[in-house]
């Protein structure tokens, strides 16, 4: 699941939230859906953190370039 892009994971999370908000799932399925949603949140946060780190590295490397 982690090889999916951010937008795909986010859409999956939205679908799970919608299912849970309807309140029509049996308890066991609701718990499973909730747990899957938590895993999606974890993956999304990891992808965001990685993107932030890349931005910081890029920003630092641009600042170190000598002026022409």
C-alpha cells in the first residue's frame, strides 16, 4: 500500500471516513475500517514528512550555492 502516491492514499482514507460517518457498518467491519484508516494516516504522514525533508535539503543546497 505504501507504494501508492499521496493522492491515491488520501482518496482511500476519504472513502473509509465516509463509510464510518454513515454509521451503517457492523461493529467488526467498522473497527477494521477504522484500523485501516489509521494505517493510511500513518502512511500519509510519512509521505508528508519525507516531502518536507526533501524541501529542506533542497532549500539548504540552494542557499550554499555561490553567487555568480
